[in-house]
C-alpha cells in the first residue's frame, strides 16, 4: 500500500492533500470550489454531469459522518469478503453488494474533504463511476484502470439487485468474478482508510480469513 505522503493524488500542484484539508478546516465559511486547488478538475466534472457546484467545508460533524460511512462500508463488505456469494450463479448479488460498499466508501472520502452529505445524496446517488471521478478529483489518488472498469459495470448498482428472469436480456457483468471483485473492493477500502485515517471497525479485522477457513 502506498504511503499517504507519496500516493498519487495526495499532492496537487505542489500543495499536499493534507495542507489543502488543513486550510479548508480553518476556513470560517464553506469554501467555494473556485478557491480550491481542485477547482479545475471539479468544474470539469460539474459540467460533464450537469451537477450543482459543490461547496467544500470540513467539520467535525462531516468527519464523524465520514467515519460512520467507512465503518458501514466495511461491515457491508463482510459477506463478500467471507465468500458468501462466491458461487458464479450469485455474481449479481456480489455486484449489487459491491456497489453499495463502493458508494459508502467513496462518500466517506468525499465527506472527509468537505462535500456535504446532502450534495452526495442528490448528485452521487448510485453512480459509482461518478463517485470515483469526484473522489479522484479531490486527492483520492486511486487511478486503477480495473477499478474504473468495475465502477462502470456497477453503475447504477440498483440494477444488480433484481433477479434475472427467463426472457430477460443478459446484463454485462464485465467478466468479473467474485474473487476479483472482492480484491478490487478490498483495495478501494484500504485506500479510503489510508487517505482518511479511519480505522477499520472492531470485529472486521481477520473476519474474511476466518470465515473462509
């Protein structure tokens, strides 16, 4: 795992992610995107997705919600990590659950850098591709092509929650297997923990290994 100091995306034009967040935390009011070193990247995404501009402001409450989202993501991931859906027939269940975990994890990062929970709910919804794009535009630094491809397959992840009925056209699962999805989502969670500093919730450490043994 890359260190927080050297990971790609942790430095923006010579300004470290940590310095950016420290300045935002000290600001007395919400920081407009235009005042952020991430302004250009975020403006591009706002135009692409036709989203309302985000005002970034870090707060203790935002940090608390961020930690709660990360812990919820880890808990929601336990079934995948334990291999409960490993049978290839259950790949839809794996993808649906992976989408839910990815949204929680990526929103934990967005909350940590100052996005409002309400903005995330209105604009991210169940679009993992969009969540990943906004995260990487704000110092997340998880530029993994395979994760990006998985995000496309997952989005919107509600579609994987419905059973496949006789006569339904096949859905593109991208050829992903349960084991590959598990590895990619575990790496995503590890990256969120790395950049936010959130610890894994008690009881999650070693759960997957114990359940699979």
